[in-house]
């Protein structure tokens, strides 16, 4: 019998090859230089915790992490403070929020 919730426990299955990730990281680096990204960071506010940390302290975060099949496209990239970026790592936003609730 199949358990429909079994996907919840599959956090660490790599979906993407390393060369694919390298390519997406390169794309992200290119996007960082654009005005679009500068405008996104200008308010200096973290997408996740909503704290004002200043544009220089924001990092580029993939909402759907690259290792989970996310792409370096504009609607998958948000400014995050270093703390959130580090905590989130390879989780999907939903998973991360569930994790925080459990604490
Ligand atoms: Zn944050």
C-alpha cells in the first residue's frame, strides 16, 4: 500500500545534477548584477523574516532551492538576510516554516 504522505520524508533526495546546479548558480550571479535585483534589494528588507537589515546584508536566495529543482529565474529569487539564508538551506519554504513551528 502506498502512503501518500511519504514524500514529506524525502528531504534529501538530489533531483538535480551538479552540472545543472553549477549552471543555475552562474545564472544567479549574472542576475545579481542586474537593475532588477538592485531594485529588489534596495529597501533592505529580508523576504522571510521581514527585518530591515540593509541592502548590503541581503543575499540572493532561491525560494525553491537549486538542489530541489529550483531555477535561477526572477520569480524564484528573493533577497534574504544571512541568518534566514543559512537556516533555510535546501528546504522548501513550506518545509522550513513547518520546521520552525516544531521548535
Ligand atoms: Zn531574514
